[in-house]
C-alpha cells in the first residue's frame, strides 16, 4: 500500500519531535514490526549496523545517547523533503563523544520510507570516518 505525502510528513515530524526529546520508546512506536534499518560505521561502535525488527529501535537510541556527552549535541535540520512515502532529512549533527571528549561535526542524510503510516526503512548517511575518529582515544 502506498502512503501519501501528508501522512509521511506527519510521521516524520513525530519522529523528529520524539528524537528531539530523546524518547526512544516513542520513536520505536513509529516503526513497522519488520524494518530495513542501516546505520553504517565502525564495528567498534555498538549502535552501527543493520536492524530488522521494531524492538531493536529503542535500544539503538539508548545505546547511542549513552555514548554522547549529555547536553552537548546540536542538530541543524537543513532540508525536509517528502514525496509520497519517501522522506529525506538533510542535516548537520554536532556531538561530543563521551569517552574521549572530542567534538565532531558531520553532515547527514536520512532516508525514511513510510508504509501504512509507519516507518519501514531508515537509512542514515554520514561521515563515518569523522565519527569513528571522535571515539578513538588516541
């Protein structure tokens, strides 16, 4: 079933709102039971990789956030593009790696695919080398 642009926009706005208040369970509720999730990156970073089930979404965010210095993150949303069931978010993330204290800035693109009013796909594209280097203690 296809999803209209208005529904996709509403779901993506809920996703961003819950992301902003760091509500992992609320974010997880927005996802389909089976998902196509991909966050590339170093195997040394426990939040990267693929996920295929809704119940893996909240632990992803909880794990990620515990590795970032609290109160030192900034997200600048530059573009929010919606076409039918596809949503593309273009942003710049600024975070500080909690274990090293190193700040890192990376442009990101996130592709959400909305099906039947739920997020069925989330692929994140970012500068994975910059992220890995921020968590490298040397």
